[in-house]
C-alpha cells in the first residue's frame, strides 16, 4: 500500500521516545458532527495573545458567524457566534485551563435554526492578493489548530526579510490518542490541500510538503491521492517518533534545515502549518466561513464511546462527554494530547479553538508511583529532542540557580515531556523547567521596572543639580547687583527667604506650581518616587 | 444545567506530561540484580557455602545501615529500602571480595559503603563515589592480607566441596584452611601470579605456560573475587542489562577498549613483559567492572561523550594500575578515581544543543 511506495524520512532530531499510541481507540471512528447544544459558553480568549473584546450584550440576537468579540491588539483573534441565537449574558465562566480560573465568556442560547450570517465565499482567492487573504484569515478568527492556538495571520506575515520557500503541512500528530488530524486527512484531503495551496500562495512558497507520521498510512494514501494534479505538493512519510510533530524537529527531519535557537522557522525559509489550520483556511477563504467549529478526538480509557467529533466552540465538555456515552471512573481530564496538553479541574469548561483532544484517563492511569531522587541514569539526556542535559537543569532549577540553569539552555526546552516520560524516579522534570522559566521571566520584568525607576531617579537628580547651579548663579548675580546698588538697605531676612524658596520648591514637586508646566514629565516622576526622595531633595535644596 | 455541571468531580491537575514510560528506580535495580544472578550463583557453586554467607552478611549489614541512616536523617525508610539500590551495592561489594573474607570485614565494608559512601553524602543519587568500590578500596587498604587470600575452586556437589559447618567456619570463625588449596598456600589469581612472577625475571610466556589458559578464564575455573570468575557469565549478565536498557554500550565499550588499547600497544612493544589483550580482558574484574561497576548510574556521567571519556579513563587506569601499580588488580581504584572526575567530565561534554553552535553557545549560523 501507500507505506510501500512512500519512503519514510527518519527522525533527524536527537532523542525522542516511542510511547504507546492508544490511537486505535478512535482511528477508525469517522468524524461525526455533534448537534448544536442548547446553551453555549463561548470564551473570548481562545488563542495565544490578548483576549477579544465583547461586541454584543445580553439580549442581542446573533447569527452563526457573526463577530461577537473583536481582536484586541496585534496578537489576538476575533471570536464568532458558533450558532444563531440570543446572547444571555457576558459573564465569567470556567476557562479550559489548568488554573481552573474563570475567563470572560459570551453565553449564547441557541435558537435551533443555526442560520449563517451573510458569507462572502472567494473560491477565486488569487484576486484577493496575499494581503487580502491575510486580512480574511484574521477576520475569520483562525488560530493554529495543532494545540498552540497562535493567531494564523501573524504567521502568514513573516516579513520582507524572510523569504519562505517551503510550507510544511504538519500531519505528524505524534501525541498518543489524538486522531483528529488523521481522520481529517483521510476524509477531507482535497479541502486540506486546497487550504495549503492558499497558504502557499499567500507567503509565496513554491513547495508544499505534507509530512505525516508513518503509522497513518491511510492518511498518507488519501493525501497522496488528493495531491494528484498539484505539482507543488509532496506527501512524505516521517518516522513514527514523538515529538515528530514539534515544529523545529519536523522541519529538520523534512528539510534538513535547523532552525537556530530563538529564531523562527521563517528564518530558514519554512512555514509550518497544522493540517487542521489548512482545512480551516480553505473554509475561511473558499467558503467564507469563519472558524466556529473543529474536529476533536474524544478518547481515553474512562470515556465509554471514544470518537472524533466536529464540535462548535463553546460546547461544554460535559455535553461532549455525554454524546460519547459518558464517562466512568474518571481520574484525569486532559485537553490536548497527554504530552503537552493541560489537565482540567472538571468537565465544566467549554471546548475552544485549540482543543484538539479531550482525553479522559481512568483513575488507574493517574500515577501514584513515589517520586524518588534523581539517580543520574541519563535516560533524559538520551531522550531529549533538543540535546539538553535535563538532569542538571532539574538540579539547578530546584536549587534556584537561575543564572546557571539558563547557561544550561533552559529556554531552548520545548517542554515536550520526553525527559519526564523516561524518568525512572518519576520526577516532574518539565514542571521544574516551567517554574524556572517563569521565575526568570518575573525577575527580568522586575529588573526592567527597577531599571526604569533608576533611570528616572538619575534624570531627576541631574535636573535638580542643574537647577541648583542655575539658582546659585542667579543668586550670586543678584547679590552682586544688590551689593553694588545698596549695601546697607537689605531688609530681607535670609531665613525667611530660604523657607519661602523651600515651600515654592515643594509646591513645584507636587506639580501645582505654574512653573511645573514646562517640565511636567519630571514633576510626574517626582510623584511616582514618593515622599521619601522628595524630602531629601528639599533638604539638599535648602543647604 | 449549569448547577448540575458545577457538581462534576474536581480532578487533580498535575502538570504535563500526563503519560509515563513506566520505568522506576526499583525496576532498574531489579534488572541489575537479575543481571548479577548468573555470576553470583556460579560463584556460590564454585566456592561453596562461604560465598553465600558472605553475600548474606554484606546484605544484612548494608540494609541495616541503610535503615538506620534513613531513620537518623528522617527519611521514609521503607520506600528506600525497597528501591533495591542498597541491595545492589551490597551484592557488588560481596561479589568483589574473596570468598574467604571473614564476616566482620565484609560487614565493616557494607557498613562503610552504605553509611559513609552513600548516606553521608545525602543518600540515593547524591554520592560521588561508587559505594561498593569505595568500601572495597577501604578494605583493600586496611586489610591487604585478607583481601588477597584467594580460595581454591571447590565446587558444590563435588568431592572437594566444603561442608556446611566448614563453610560456617571459613566465614564466621576465621578458619580458612578448608577453603584453601591443599598445600595451605593461598591460591593466586592469574593477575596476581603474573605480577609476582614477573618480578622474578620470567617472561610472560613462561609464566602463562605454567597452567593458564584463556578457556579457564572464560568459564571460570580460576580463582579470584566471587564475581570475577567466569567472563562468559559476566558478559551474559551485561548483555541482559543492555537489552533491558539499563546500561548503554558506551561505558562498558570504552572501558574495555581503553584497557585493550593499552594492552595492545605494550604487548607489541615488548611481548615478554606485557601480556596480550585477551589476557587483560578475560582476567580480573575488568568485564565485571565494565558491565556492573563503572556503569553505576549515580557515579558515572550522563552525557554520551562523557560516558565515552569516563569509560576509556577507567580502562586506561585499570591497565596502568595492573601493570605498574602496587596491586595486581586496579578496577576498583580506577573507577573511584574516575568517579571523582565525573562532574568535570559532565560539564565539558554537554551535547550540542538543537539550534545552537554548542551547549550554552550562540544560535547556529549567528556569525552572519
């Protein structure tokens, strides 16, 4: 079959692991559309970046595809009504996040008609031009469907100094359990390739490579079949090795190009898109449909009927679970794959754009092995796909040696979880790296704030010195004048004079004096620094 | 409906990954114990009851020390006793001693190895030196005579076999005579024999002609420490560990290569004064050391290149100590010496990081 015709590209990245796949639970379940629930809770933040701002209020009637949240800032994405109905409230609701915190959410009561807003399909996408396509992709609310949720239009705009010649369509899906991309490739290959060609046109890439892990031979064969007639599209099989789906690892294996540390794939001329994103691109441009639903793999040992469902965003996980026969003996609920997904507190949160999997682990699958000390076995060093030394990083992070852990390339860690997976001591290694990263970032922010404060203090000290000198010079000039004019008639008490000046100065520091208008910034800074420093400067002024 | 939802069970939210390969410290240690089984059993067969008593004594003393130390340090006793690491240390120590070692020396070694060599440094994972080897080195320096008294081969179920009470006498009463060769002289290991005879101006050829054969070394009818009898069984256990993924090929491979390279060079230089590669590889505890001692995870490097450097260092040092040192065998000294260098080796052999020129270095291609 396909596997015999397509050579398998080996994993060129170091390390990696081969966990049990568990894909057989859902790989043969065709994508099934979940009926629109009566009530939807649509979070305004379903992507990386700033949350969208609500454009609707309680009582508003919306049609399917209407914008209900507009993007806030550059890295953000709009949110659309997943069905037609009435907005009941805009209130906080549990977000699908391990913190279990609530986020701003539009609550929608479906009217059952599920009618579209006016769409503007553009099968002739070439007429839109790259900028037009990017604009529409942004308006359609597209984000990376592989689980990261990064706004797609940002990625499609690599900038003038980065020429992208190759698009890699990521069909790796190397995480266990997940089969949503597999099913999408088997069932809708034409649409995916159509979307890929739009992406290729937008960034001006000549070559599109669809990379699929070798274990998905039906997907490979479906995509190969669909790619006939697209000369610029290649379909390749890649070795079945986690984390093959990780961006930089896949790029290396497919193109032999190594993305430099801290740089983007576009720096080596590559753009990586998930197959689901390509499919969403097709729908956004050719059909004019904004992103309101996606395919999600509902799987795990605790769910009764694992399935691949096409679900509207805002559908509560509990509703999705009920459509899969419900769950029993639930021990852990993961949104995403088991390696980079996040565990959720309960089934209240809704499904969002980045939800590619919902994995219901049974109680017996939740680890209860004791955590032991590191025995320096080195399994993590062998497994790391970035060639880090995870055991040393763990010790350094644990001992809060944040500078040294950065020297051990902490920020090159992709948090794939290979090290923790192989660790015989059951150490939550990735957890320590996340901790160290957030501590370092917090310290850097603090340092930035301190730097700004220091620069302000220095500027103000300089200004005060300058003023004092000027005043001194003025005083001397005046004294000379007075002395020359009338040496005997000086009636002003020098102490009274000093007190008046000090009072003047204090007023000026508070920004109330008319004098402060010409250097208003400085006055503000004086306020920001509090009374302590102001008092000191008063004293120095009096001296 | 919303109310019904809020009653969904509150689940634990550990951080990712939410999957584990299933390995554990105890499974690693169990594999090592299984790997040591053939050579241990064979040794019991070859030397009889004393080996069994010796192993029981080291295990009992070592585990008791472990328990006491854990209690003193306020650590959970049971999980650490059951993790198997102390058992492995005690087994390795027991197997590195002559079968005739009196019980109190063996016990002292185990107490020192576990108490000082391991727990005083912070317990599992924190000790810089291989605890079994640091104990053996301590014993070798303190009790050179007892540690170089080699018993004769007297297999169980044979006519020469020691009786149970004779065995008890050897280990617990200091009555070694039944275990020694008939002429009451201590049997010598091939390495020891070679070392003494070379000082008598004999050539290697003459000395080895006195009854040594590689076949004996391979299958273990030569005297030595309990664990160094049969090269074949050591190799078997080592291959099992490699197959289980507990050890890599790098440390054993480079250690054997290190000794072999030295032996080859000097054998070519002067065959009459330096025995060949096969003699060095098959005798003494080189193979045992390469597969079971130097591969101790805690005290060996974790980086791939570091493991090569460390293994080669162990091999070369072993040869140097064997050839020019005061002791006929050098594996334990070589390993302990190389242990001391592990942090440095690890630091300078970090692999090149993906996307960077080197570990901790600039991104690839950043010179443009």
